[in-house]
C-alpha cells in the first residue's frame, strides 16, 4: 500500500502545486484581521470588556473600549457593521 492510497480521493490533485508557507506570513494576517475587527466590530470589544472581572485595570479597559466604540460610531465603521448585521438578521451575543 503506497502513501497515496492513505489520502482521500482528489487530495493529490488539489495539493499538487501547494507549497508550505513560512511562519512569518502569519503575524501580518493576524494583525490585519484584528484591525478589521477593532474598527468594524467595536461593539463586540465594548461588550467583552464589560464582562471582565472587576478590577481597576479592567475598569480602564472597559472605559477605553467604550471610548473606542463611540469613536467608531462617530466615524462610521461601527454604524456600517450594525446596518449590515441588521440587514442579514444576525444577532451577536
């Protein structure tokens, strides 16, 4: 039995031209995804920060997150995300 027999049908054709990526490509991808979340889903950040255990540091985090959400509402990205969420009918917890 060869190594190719252990793979699912079609796997060999799909992986023919694939090459492993270096690990250094991961941090920029993660940074971009985090930035998009912070800008468009600032409401989620504010809700998450309010659920943190009480402490002086977490109070500062919650205040900063609330300030950030208000700023994103004023600038528009948070409003656009809320409009999109309402249009597709998804409720975030």
